C-alpha cells in the first residue's frame, strides 16, 4: 500500500479484518481504544523527550530511529482507525469537517506565523 | 471527502497546505507534533474516564457526544498525518508493514479471543 | 521512606539531588518534563488497556503485576515532583488550593454518586 | 499545607476523604484512574506544545500561565495519589525503591551530562 493509491476505506477494512480474525472486537470498546491510542502516543513521545525541537526535524536521517518512530506512528493510526470502525465514523468526512472548523478558528490573515490559541488571536 | 473515495495522499496534502498557508511548519517539528498527538489523545480519553467499557460501545447513539468525540479523533489523525508529512513517511506503507509485523506476533490460532501481550501467548 | 513519615520536601530534595549529580537539569525544562510525565502515564495505561474496570480493582492481589504498576506510578510522581522543582512550585500548597477549587465545583450534595462534569451537575 | 511540613499520608487521607464524601470510590478503579492521570497529563502538555524548551524554563515568571500550569500539575498528582489509595500503595516507599533502581541503571560516572537511555550508556 502507498499513500497515493490507498483509500481510507481499504485500511479500515484491513484493520477490522485483523481484529475479527482474532475475535478481538470484544476488547475494542471505544473506551479501551481511547486508552490504546493514548498509550501508543506515549511511546511516540518517548523518542523525543530530551531532544531539541530543531534536532527532531532531522530524525528521518537516522534510519534505525525513524523506523521505530514510524512504527509508533502506525500503532496510533491503526488504533484511531479501529476506533472509527467501532463508532461508525467516516474518518475522511470527520477530518474534512474538523479542518473547515479549524480554518474558521484560525483565519490565515490572523494566524499566520503565530502559535497562539484561537481565543488569543 | 468520504473514506471510500479518499486516498491518504489527498488528506496529507490538505493538512500540509493548511499548515503552509499559516506559516506553521516552523512549529511542526516532530517533537512538537508528538506532543500535540498525545495532548489530543488525552482529550479523547476524557470522554471515557468514568464510563463503563460496555456503555462506551453505545456512544454513537448519542448524537451530541459522538460529534465531540469524532472531533477529538480527527484532531489526533490530523496531527498524525502532519507528523507523517514532516518526517517523509508514507503512512499506508508504514501501516501495512506494521500490520504484517503484528500478524507475525499475534498468529490467529494463538491470539484468538485473548488480550494477552504477544510475549505471553 | 514511608508515607506516614515523609514530607514532600524530602522527596523533592532527593529527586533534585539525583538530577544534579548527573548534570541532568539541562534536560529538565518544564516542556521536556511535561512530556516525560505524559510518556510515563502512557506506560501506566498500558497495564489496563484490555482489563475490565472491576478486575483492575483486584490488581494489588497479583504481586508481580502490582510491582510493575507501582514502578510506573513512581515514575509519574518522580517527574511531577521534578517539574515542581524546576518551576518553584510548592506542591502541597498547590494541591490544597486545587482541592478547595474542586470542592467548590463539586459540592457534596450535588456531586454525590455522580461522575458528571461540574458543568452538568 | 506546605511541602516542608506535609507528609504524603496527610495528602492521601485528604484525597481519599474527598472521594468518599462524594461516593466516588465506585468510579475510582485503577483502570479509570490511570486514564484520569493520562488525561490530566495531556492538559499539562498542551501548555508547552509550541513553546521552545528554553522558553519553558521561564514560565514561572508569567503569573497567569504558571497558575494554570500548577493546577494541571496538581490534578495529575491528586489522581496519582488516589491511585495509590486504591491500590494500597505506599508512595514514598515505592518512590524510594524506584530511585535506587534508577541509580543502578544510571550510575553517576556513566550518566553524567547524557540523556541516553540506560541501555545505550
């Protein structure tokens, strides 16, 4: 699979099939999946704890580290997709809606180059 | 956008364009994005803190709650996708690789119906 | 050390001495420590991902598991205490203030037996 | 309460009394508390997302921000203490044990000035 050819639905179906084959849907309540997403996010964090922000931009140059980091990222997204499966969520639609929402909260002219929260723009 | 028609690359490009228009790539180091993913995961968790696991399965029946929960999920995935953008990660490829890896760690016959870690199967 | 004899200041001083001996204060910015706290919280979560809430109440009966879980808890508190060190925070005072605040938001008569957020009481 | 006069047991007892008065122990399973700790850690993270590590060291100079940050820290520690309550954990003892453990993994002569994981020292 590659990003330029893979529709979200294909990944959702693969992730769902993986869980079903193992009879794991019984464990995949939204509550439990929210914990799994957070636990995997914690593992991603760990790679960057003591690293300077600027240095983290060069992480893709270290093949061994980036491979591990990509695995953590995949874990997060796999659980997020399974969360979408278990809550009848169309992820693309939800993302599109959230991005319009964000665009309204952060209009380009006000938000450009600023990291402030929208309430402080 | 809908899951059955949207390729991951399209979402990556939209997310990247959103950040570029606002000159936000300067804030989007992998370190900072790993924090953003974890912070949004924490917000998703909050919806389920005191809820029974079984009750969380019915969350999609509450239109107001599920709308908020889907927003949190979208935030997580948007930041995960921006993380992929900033680390030259092909997400579909990474997910496929991770799932083969998981399939080897959790063979169907051993893992069926069990939530144990692969080291304890 | 035991809870009935140990003042918070003693732990703060030990934790600070540990970092100073290793010249680690250079890494212990509040930003980095907030990440460390979250990463350790993720490790604590992992122990409970697929466990029923009711079953988690019996965890102290499993000597091996509870020992690991207590280590994760210690990690969280150690980093939280170092965060207090690095931000000149009197933790006991802060906790007392937060608890009065919480008592006002969750008056006993309204909050008894309910897990709702204060905004919904 | 102040750090130089407050024993951990006092805080544990206050936190427990707070929950008991509200009949909240029914919600405070270790599983649920692990989620609450992680959710509060996420809120602490949020304050530092886009901030440079060096700038975060000056956060105590901003009275409004540091007050909010201390509240988040208090939330984390309060839930960690309640977790100790609900799992019969002597927190001071656990912290002491974990620090000896850490001292063995990170001997001063090897670890000084280095942020590497003990497996890489």
